């Protein structure tokens, strides 16, 4: 049985003209419109040979670009010899086909580019399944264009002659079967991940979320002393990493680093990566990391909140972490964000600035789900001492004859686990957070 077509188009090592159609109602600097797309194509390994921006009331329904701009695009493509035309917009299948007919080049929209990047960066078995699912869901409605890609880039099936409707229908059925299989396997992974996250109840779970390239991985390395992969590119890591972080005045917490978000993230990716973001859904506290040196920091923060809501994450207990303070040139951006978000802290993952304040805020926020207790037991109760050392922060020890009284802070659900015939547990007033 033939395999269904998947990611037929590979954009790496190709030349491209970048295009953006921006609604004129949006207040954007024309010179910065393509900045994020440039970051994406750099990550994808594409060489940019030309740029084109059009401000319109709304994209043209058939071609996205207006007629005059299409002629300008054709001239630019011919002059530069570009192999691809990459749009910063998400195109309908009809728009993509019409543009390819007009320009006689392969057209790649924003979603297709992001999918290509994710396919390149997927390393684990789970990530590969998720990316393949997203690609197939995207491809299913665009099979005619996918065959066109093969003809134009790889010369795979003859000069301009398509495979025929029969082959496309076969591909659709094969893709549908594969999608069902991938959804089943990812669902099984999701169940196991949910179970694994729930079993971590002995430690508070803090999750780093944020726009891609906001510095989450660098911040995680600085806080935990780990070596999570870091690169100056978008979507450097796709898999959730979890490390232990000792918070002064609190104790050990689990800190997870999740995949970064971006505006207009393909819905197929959002759906398929839900299981990867389970840590964010189950977290006791979210640290929303924002690149405070980016002029579009406020818009990026809003994008992250929108995606979190889309995947079912309740944004209730979170701290806005304004990262890269060492690179901030416009302090007004920081002032606007701090005024907008009641709980925020300015840090630098590079210099360590603000780490003490961040730890104090995290300890204070986590305190809502934890309790301070006095545990009195016999001096020989080594099993309980080991459990408390692993799962709580021991604040004080008092010895009286053969008895020991420990003052501890631990998760409220664990209270019942430290009960025993030889042990007395007394809930005390919450102690002040160590600053």
C-alpha cells in the first residue's frame, strides 16, 4: 500500500521573497512588519532575496495581494530568481493555487512554514507524532497544491500534468486513516502524561510559558543549573523539560519549560501539542516570560494568553516575568506592562538581576496551596524524617528528650501521609516569606 503524502515541501536551503499583507487599520511600523517572518525563515534555513509589503483594508479574497502588487511580485521574483514566495499570512487553498498560477513559483504561507520548522526540530517520538498529525491535517485540504509543489521543485511527475483525481482521493483516504492512528497514539501518550503529572503532587509545579525566543530555556538553566538546549532561533525546543528548582524561603519545586508560542500559530499544531502542554494545565503557578526588549512585547504577551485559553489553561495564578532587562532600550515598554499586570517582576536570565525578587514572589504565590505545620514524633522515626526532607521545606527543629518537633511547610494534600500513631501534626499560622 502506498504511503500517504506528508511534508512534500522542504524549504531548507532555498531562496525566497517574503510577502506580508497587513490590514491598514493595524498600527504597525512598515519597516518592522516582516521582522518575525525573517526570524522564522532564518530558523528554517531559507535565504531571503526580496521583500514585499502591502497595506490593505483587508486581503484580496482570491489572491490576498491586489492586482498591482501581484505584478510587482512577479517582477521581483524574476529579478531575484527566488525559488519560493513565503507569505506572512495564512492563505486558503484557493488563494495558494491562484497565486502559484499567477507568479509561477511555489507559494508557502505562514502555517506551512511553521509546520516545516516544527518537523525539522522534532526530536522525541512524541514530538514527531504531533508534528506529523499537524502536517497531515494541514495537507488534507491542499493535496492539489502539494502535487504542484512536487512538480515545480522536484520535477517528480511530469511537466505540468497532475496525478489525477483518483490518486488524490486515494491519498485522502490514506491520510484519513493515518490521522486516526496518530490521534489514538497521541491520546494514549496524553493519558500517561496526565497520570505522571498528577503523581508529582509531592512538589509544587511551576511552568514557564511565553512567546518563542523570550528566553525561557536560558532562564530555566540560570535558575536550576541545568543544561536545557538554548539557541538564538524560534522554536529551538519543542519538548517540555522539567527540572528541580530550590526556591529560597520555600524549598524545592518542579520547574517546566514548554514550547514557545507565536502569533497565528496553526490550529493543527495547537491541537496536536495539547498533551505536551499538560504541565502548563496542571501547574500550581505559571511564569509568563516576556522579552521586555522587544518593541512588540505587549502584543506577544496577549498572543500567549490567547493560545493558553485555546488549549484550556486557566490563567489564574501567574507571574509576568519581564526578561532580558539587560537589553531593554525603551523603558516605557516595561512600565506599560508592569502597569497592566498586577504581579510582575523584571529579571535578566543572563546577569541574574531580579532572581531574588522572583523567588520571593514565587514562594508567596505558592503559599496559597501549602500549609505550615509542627510535626512531633520520636527521634527514631527515620522514615518520616526522610519523607519530610524530600517533600517539604523544614524551617526549624526542636529536640526534647526522645522527641523531635519539626516546623515544616508542605503541600496541603500531603497532610494525611504524615499521620501516624507515634506522630502528632499541628497546623500553625503561615510563616512570613523569607525575602
